[in-house]
C-alpha cells in the first residue's frame, strides 16, 4: 500500500514539474514571437527572435512566396537616445531577410518589421519587439544547470507531498532538493550568468536581476527547511513552505527584470 502511494505521489510530482517546465518554456520576455497571415492570398509566416547569442547579429527570415512583397525594419538600441534606423528587407528565395546588428552581452535592440504589398503596409506587430543579446554559454555548463534546476523542482514538489502525507523520507528528499538547488542555481547559475552577461551576480544587493534574486530566496528557504528537519524529523511544515516558495519562484517567467545595458548612461 505504501509503495503504491509513493508511486502515485511521484507521478503527481513528475506531471506537476513538467507542467511548470512547460510554463517556463512558453512565457517570459525571451520567447520568440510567431505569426501567420496572408498578403494577396499568399501565406506569410514569421518568427521574431527576442534573444540571441550570435556575435554577428541575429538574422530574421520571413517566409513570403509572393516576390512582389517587400519590407523594411525600423530599429534602435533599447534604452538609448539613438535615432531610428531603417533597413530594407532582402529577398532570399522565398524569404525576406534582415539582420539585427549585434550588441554586447545584455545589450538590447528594439525593432519593428513592416511588409508592403500592392501599396498596403502590414506591420507584423503592433508593439516594438525587444531582443536581448548574450554571450554563448558552453553546453558543459548550461546542460547540468538545466538538469539540476529541473531536479530541484521535482524533488521540491515530491518533498512537499511527502511532508503533507507525513512520509518518512521528507528529510532525505529535502537533502536532494537542497543539493540540486544549491549546485544548479547557487553555483552553476552564476557561472551561466557570467558567460551570458559578463557578471556572476546581478541580484541583491548589487542589482535587481529577478532571476538571481528569486534563486537566492529559494535557496535560503530550503536551507532553513533542511535545518529544521535536521533538528527534528517531525518538523515537516517548513518543507511544505519551502516547496511553495520554490513553486512561486518558478511561476515567475524566466529573465524578467534580467540584465540589460542602459545606453543612455554609457558611452
């Protein structure tokens, strides 16, 4: 009976964690903008990037089979006093293309693309699209970081369930949660940040990077929960609280209030 109960709780934890991972994947300011429509009964499809690690600039390709359709991109550096620049889209077979100029890590560009067909202009978006550039993070760092953060959420959820149902493995699962979170978020997280944006830590008290700050809060709560369990195995409530805190952290879209260059304040 206990084995069946454990299996059910693991299934719940896995499904829940996958759902949170999917939510993280489709939300946040770095997710690409996709769309489809028609010009002169000819299909148009596009993907507008909002993050790039390409040091040569980010290429945007819009599929437009109708060769009579043209277009242009207006852009400027985000948070700058620059004037808007206009770049024409270049025809490459079935695609109209344009390159967003590269920026240093944490530099952003705001842009908007307009297509023209039969004298009619079609804006792909009503609002400006903002793309953030970053440095390339080695797979040897990024992959373990992602895996450990996923495991931290999985074991955090499973620990919370174990505590709620008064299981005897709460302490053990708490330990795995804390280790995964500390290594994945507390050690590898800053290393990823350094590769991507040139600084190990841009959260409190040095900055307002929400990713850094929310990771710090989660680690503190799980350290306290583990400390309480180490003193008394029956003190499970803090594991539930820490699990809820980590859930709240994961519900905040990734990269919100992330690192960015304010070009109005730098040369």
